[in-house]
């Protein structure tokens, strides 16, 4: 559905140029709900605007449904109106002087996506029904809540029957409870309509909840592309693991293949490496299991002192000290015990292993952990 090759885009700034996209390659399949995530300044919104035709790339090629809509070789440009897209902005862009019905009808009555007047009423009411606000059709846009405005913007986008829906942080202005409700509705609608969705967000939980596939961007480049579970359980880099959830980082040295020495003891890993190599281990909090019985004969068992425990309704979040190293764990059973001592285990298959390079590898949070442990 979308094919992007060698896409580059920069913006002039005082004394030079900021490169927002660096020779980016990306493919989105038809009917896929594809999320683009990353921190502010990673280039995700610039990428979306290039696909929408709101920004002119410096180089590269964009194809939508087999049609080249932007290219520098040979020079090709298809305007935003002719790309037959639906787009939902962060600000919703709801016209305050119009009613809900008129907001949804306007793109169908004017411009490149206009349709026959005989079909207009049916199309508008069908879009309003799909987002469940048909009863608000004659209400002024100035009297809508944030969630209702978001639904108007979504109805306006789907009313034109787009082959591609582009969404730029569409839920960022909603409260947490409403975000959870509306994001489920967006995914349900997209699948019902058979639309391909390119969805930009900075919220990794939101991205994992709605998408079939996720691309993580950093400084104009793609770090990893894959299914949500793949990025969470099998990140290719420490930065990817860090972005998609909390991680306890522990520096380690390879003793032999499958065995490492760490500040919290010797651990088995399911990855081969050369003896003497330095690596960085990542332990997800939920991968620290509380051992209730006799741990004899089990590998990767840790003796820990409980520091704190917080009950969050569906789980306990707790912190422990293992050999002066502070670790955070999550459990569905209470970690509180009479003597404050816990026996924990981490499965070798659950240990994330990365080369000890880069910012995460250099720090591995030893100073912070030791300061917390001695506090």
C-alpha cells in the first residue's frame, strides 16, 4: 500500500540545516494498522506529512497503492487533495462555526473529494453512525467535548472513503480513560472499513494497543520495525527495549558460552558470545519471578531484600536490593514476607542481551542503583 525509498527531508535553521529524515525505507501493507513511534524530534510527524503531501521531501520516492506520488527521479509530485487520503490531526481542526453534520459534509461538498449531492447525506450519516455521534448531527461544534470533537474529526476523515487514513497524535488531547476507549474504537473502525492506517504517536502503550506493526524512529532513522510483541520481547537494540517498557539494566562479562558474571551473581543466558566480552543484560520487571518453594537445582536464582511494595489493583510493583543493586519487579502476588527477604528467579530465555556499547551500555545505571540501595 505504501512504499517509501531513500526518503530525506531537512529544515533550514540558523547556521545550518536539521535533517529530519535520513534515507528512510518503509513498507506498509494494505489493510495494516501501522504505528510510527518515537520521542519528540525523531521525525515521525515529518514522515507522516511527507506521505500526506503537506511537506515536499528533499529526495527519495513515495508510492501509494502503486502510484508514485512523490519522487526526485524523475521529478514527480501529486498534490495532497489528489492522494485520496483521510487525515486526523492532533488539534482535530473542527470548524467552530459549523454544526457536526456540516463539519463532516464540507469535504464531500467542496474540493477534490466532493461527491454527488444525492449521495452526500447518506455518506455523512453513515460516518456519524460509525463513530456513534449521529444524535449530535445538528449540535454546534462549539458545544462539543474533546472526545466528541475527536469523533467528528474521525468521521470527517472516513466519510470520504479513503484508501489510506493518516493520524497524527489523534488522542493526545484526551484524558487517559477516554484515550483508552477511543483508541479501541479507531482500530475497530479501521478493520471494519478495511482501511490502511498510518498512525503517529509518542505513546508506546497506545501504539502496542492499536497496531499490527510498529516502527520506532530516532533522529530521522528507523531503529526497528515489527509486530508489537516482537519489539517488546526481541528488541534489536537496548534503545528499543528501553522505549517499550521498563528495564533493569545490569552490566555483565561473558565467562563462557551461555554464562555471564554480573554484579548480582552468575546468570545463565540463551545467547552465545566470546569469553571476556562485555555485554548489557536487560531484565523486564515482570520477568522477576518470586520463588515460593525450595529453589535448589534452579538456575538464575537471586536472594533479595525487599525495599518497597505498591499495590496497583491488578499487580504489585516492588523494589528489591540484590548485592547492592536496586531492581524493580512486578507480580500478581504480594512480595511482602515476614523477614523482608525474597527469593527471585529470572528465566534465561527472558534475559535481554546486548553489546555493552552506546549510552545505555556505558552507564548501565550502577551509580543510581547503588545510591538507592544505600539510602
